[in-house]
């Protein structure tokens, strides 16, 4: 196959599953955010594909180190803001990066409580729901930010009948006025503005 017959529709590469545990210490009171990030970049040059020239490639190890460094330098208030910080860094620090995309999940830690009193530095892993977000930004555009929840299992033991559904010759399911019901909730939404948003409250 000749190079001139190749059409690049979209290119990208990056580093997945970059893990960070950010601890904010305010005296004896500590707060934590544990996150996992996937970072993808699109570059102007395609020489790496066409001729094996890696001179413009930002190594994936550098991408990983950048995530760690930005957490240290800027802190991590929310995963949404941290995704925005990462995209902004790559688009402003390298003039050959056309697009940056970051997907991030936050581990569901909650503060340990005893007799209604929250512990200052002890936490319990409580996987009731997974908080996630993703940001995509082009060099000449505004960031597009989504947040969401997934893996939130809910169950009802009554008031969840299923009646009046379509029937055809292959239908065998019987209608019922009441039943147990269990499902896993996935929801994702887009912010129409990212200025002065309290992402924790919105989530």
C-alpha cells in the first residue's frame, strides 16, 4: 500500500490509567481524592505514522508525569477542574498539540464516622456510585465538559409493575402489577458553561 493512498480521519495517542492519590492536609484534618485518568492527544504532524519520525511525540511516560506534576502544583479540587487543567496545559505548552481529551474517574472514598462524628484522617471505600467526567478541547475552541455517574445499583421491593407492553407472537412474558426491580444507573450530562461552576454541588 502506498502512503498517498492513506487517508487519516482522526489520530490520537496517549496514556491510560494514570492513578493519583491527592491528600490535602489542613492541620490534623485531611481530605483525599483518588482518581484515575486517561489522556489522549492529537498532534499536527503525522510523520510518526508516515515515516517513523518521533521527534514531535510527547512520550506517554511524560504524559503520566505531567498528570502527577499538575496535581502537585495546582492541587485537585474536583476531577472536572483537574481535567480542564490537564487539557489547558497540553494545548498551551506545546504548539503542535491540536486536541486534548481527558477521561477521569474518582474513587468513592467517604470519611469514617463514629457516633456521628467524622474522623479527621480515616476513610472507608464505599462503592455506591462512580463519579466520572470527560473534557475534550481543540486548540482553537472552548472545552467541552461532561460529568456523570455510573455503576449506581438501585433496588425496589414493590411499586414497580410492568404492564401494557407490546406483544407479538414471540412474547411469553406475563404482565405484573408488582415485582422486585433492580437496575444499574448510568447518567452523563454536559455543562453549557464552565465559568464559576461548583462541580461538587452540581454532581
